[in-house]
C-alpha cells in the first residue's frame, strides 16, 4: 500500500505523473468537466479534483493488488 503522507513532494509529483500516464495508456481520456466551476473546457484545463475523480474511476475496474 502506498502511503502518500510519507512521500516527499518530488515523490508525490512523480506518483501523480505515473497515475496520469497509466490512465492515458489505457486509452482513457482526462477531460474538463463542463459542470465544474473550476474546470475550463474552452482552454482544456482540468481541475485537480476532477482529474483525481477520473483517475480513480478508471482504476475501479482494475484487479485488486
């Protein structure tokens, strides 16, 4: 189990990049949510909360480790 509370900032950033890369490698998109007041659909900006939600949703179908 990964404990992000014990990660350095650099380790956490690399961990996030790895999650995003794995998500995209599965062919799953990361898309700005038009219903989110923080996302910017026109400029293709995805807020952190929506990014996390999409990544978590993409991981739901993975087999348990």
